[in-house]
C-alpha cells in the first residue's frame, strides 16, 4: 500500500520531470526495496520516504531501525546515493537532486 507521502513524492518527481521506478529491489536475494529509484540507473540514486517519523512507526524502534541501517549501509557500499525524507521535508527532494547534478 502506498502512503500519502509516497504519493506526494511521486507527484513531486513527475512534476519536476524525473523518471523513476517504485519498489525497486536492489540487493537480491535480500528482499530490500527502495521506495523510488531514478532512471536511468547510470547514477544510482534511491529515495526513501520515512512516513512514520512522528507516529512511532515500525522504523523508529531499535530492532527495525537497526535493520534499516543495515539496508542503507549495504546500499551505500554498493554505490547507491540514498536520499531519505519524512513527510515534513518531502519538498526538499527537488533541491537535493539539483545539488547532486552539480557534483
């Protein structure tokens, strides 16, 4: 099920002209997925939307948080740039992507 924040993120990316894939599985056989990856995959940029930041969602507790860190660390070792957002700062994604273009 897509959260309201994921729907908003998709709209922001589309409006800015970015192509993306949802629920991209990046490390088989692990079941890890990114919420969004930008296409083409020439530069591996992933976007994670952490919508439960203020409601004590499952990612905010020790065991789940540790698993999230393992996922993000593995992705970065594999060469992914992982941008993470909460519902409060979704609109920063376009600014951040523009900054990445300059690097």
